[in-house]
């Protein structure tokens, strides 16, 4: 009787569903947003400008706030949609939205 021993140093490559991978990538993008926002606010005078309703694009207006909201909500929705949409719709939606964000 022989005992087969596997090395504890060997790596196993598990198959992960592509939908989970896509959701993880969108989640990483959201973490990058949080990271950038957190460290951008730590620079001098940034918080004071925000309190005075100033953005990098000029004074704050309802239109700019809607644009910022859409920019942030799309990746949040893509986390959910990447997992629950059908494969063909999922593929093309991820390609289009990712290309839009990359440009």
C-alpha cells in the first residue's frame, strides 16, 4: 500500500466563473475610487474647496452632481449585473461600459 503525498508547495488552479471575475474587477474599480477620493481629500485646502462647493470642473451645479453620480453608480450596478445577466448581454454590456470608462 502506497501513500501519495502532495507537496504543500504545489499550487492548484481553480476554475472561477467569468461572472465572478467580472464582478471582482468592477469591485476593484470601486475600491480605486474610494482610495483616490480618500487620499485626494487629505491634501491641503481640498476639503475647504468642497465646503465652498468648488469642483475641479468649476462651481458645483445640479448637472455636475448628476454627472458625478452617474460616473459612480455605473460600476456599482455593473457588479450586480455582471453576476445576474445572461451571458451574451453580460459580455457586450461589459465590453461597452469598460470601453467607455477606458476612454
